[in-house]
C-alpha cells in the first residue's frame, strides 16, 4: 500500500463539473505545477550572504537532472524572503516527492543551511501532503500499539484468560488487513474502476488506513465481546467447551448478523459518492464488516476456541493476582474452576470429590411446582336453638311447636 493524497482532478470523476472546469483552465492557461515555496526569516535575512546562498542553490539545481528547476525567483515579504523553487512532476506524484526530498536533503543544507542568523522552511502544494503523510507514518505505530495494549489489558482482566485477548486481537487484525488488501487491489491497482466510476492514481489516501483501523477495531471488538460473553455464560452454566462454543455462537448469531447488515448498508452509501476517498472508505469498511461477521466470527473464532478447549479459559498462576472486572456470581471475570473449590480445596475435582465444573447456583435447576390444594365443599351447620325461658311463655311455646 502506497499512501498518497490525490489532486482535485483525480479525486473526482472527469464528468464532474468542477473537474471539467479545471481541465479547461489548464488547457487555456498551460503552466508548470505549483513550485515549492522556500521561506527564509531571521535577523540577517537581508545580508548579502543570503543572496549568495540563493544563487548557489540555483547553480546546484542545474545538476539534479531536471528534478529541480533553475528558474528560481525570490521576493521579500516583510521580514521574510520567499523563494519559489520549481519541482518536477505533477505536484503530488512520486516525481514531485522525490524532487522535494532532493531539495531538502541535498540542496538546502550546503547553501542556506550554512548561513548564520537565519531559519528556513519549505511549503507548497507538494510539501503539505508529503509532510502530512510522513507524520501519519511516524505516529501510526504509536497509535496501533496503544490501542492493542489497552484492548489486551481490558480483555485479560475481564475474562481472566491469556488466550482470549490474544485470539481477539489476532482475529481483529485479520479482518482489518483483509480490508487493506481489498482497498489496495481495487483503488491503487485500478481494478473495478469502470464499475465504481473512478480513476486510479496509483495510491491510497494517507489518512484512510489509520481511520479504518480505529473504526474497524472498535466494531470488531464489539461483536467479539458479545459472542464471548454468551460462550462464557454457557461454560459457567456447566456445558462442556465445544457445546458452550456452539451455544454461544447460535444465540448471538442473529444479533451480530443484524448489526453487520445495518453497518454494511450505511457504509455502502459512501461508494456512491463522487470523491475517490469516500469510495475507498465505503469499500474498505463494507468488505471488512462482511468478512468479520462471516469468516472471522462464524468460522475462525469457534474453530480456534474448540481446538483449544479448556485452555481457552486458562490463566497462568503468576497472573492470578489480576483483579476480576465483575463479581463471580455474574459469570464474567471469574475462573470457572473456582466454582468447585470451596471448602474441599482446589484439588477436589481432580481427587474425584466433585465434578470438574459445577453449575452456577440458580442456573439450570428444575423449577419448583406450586403446591396444589383440593377444593372441598363445606356443609352448612344448623343454627343452635336458644333454650326456653320460663319468663317468656309465648316464646317457649313457639320453640316447642317448631321442634314438634
């Protein structure tokens, strides 16, 4: 992959009105590419030694085999001296970049670099994208190392396993590198140019690889954590490693597939835009998500975890001091082997006292049936009669008559 920013005429299709206007202007007013602007400033910028250094620069430019033009002009602007140095190439191609390196490394140090009391810098159409790309190349390894280190640490603490973070990072890098390869094959090599309506300029936009890495690593890790959590839950529920992997993949497949379809639909819109940078982003992100959701998460992840078996969740003794990210009762952040230790000790499972893996309390237990009561019909009871009272003869007669 060669990083290079495209010019306006290359970034957009030739049928674009802006590109057509620029092409007509170049045809009506032909000229050389924009030269490099050499700015000189300092206390002694007006000394004759500076003028002599500029003349020496012009003489040395004649020996560069056409990389540096000899029509070097200088203009005083305030307290600075602006020197225009013609460079070979179109301004953003390999030839222009090579000419810029020759100017900075071979011509300026023995000329203006020997004059005391001044400073200089090179700017212009070629220098700006060149310096931006070089800065990205220098800082990208630092960003990659930081992201990978943070991801490794968080996964190690969350799952208390050494294999899980290694597998996660390797699988994520596989999908990202596959996307890089697809972008290089399509846009840098020029394949599918007629189908996607673009013109290849032999490079890839400088900011694209780092931008894609950050987005894809975050999305891939999101899917990965979701799947691992389901597998971990089934393993803590007492299932064997292979069954837990199969159950975790099956229960999370629908959610992961739906999320992948949504993301692919979103990034596919970028392919329909005119600028080639957005086409690169759309193709790279869409292919990476498709590969990650199908080949990586559906095939490679379960295959690797099934082959490793119980070693997937192993943590070396010298790393047992690591804290658990969550409480053991929730499943994540706890070693499944710790479920069976208790009062019998860590070797109880090997001695045959308890099974190697015991189910989590409260999980996979038979539901208790509610107690049922038989309904019984209650017979009405007779109301007791009041005893007869001598002082109420009428009432006593009614009671006797009713009893009779």
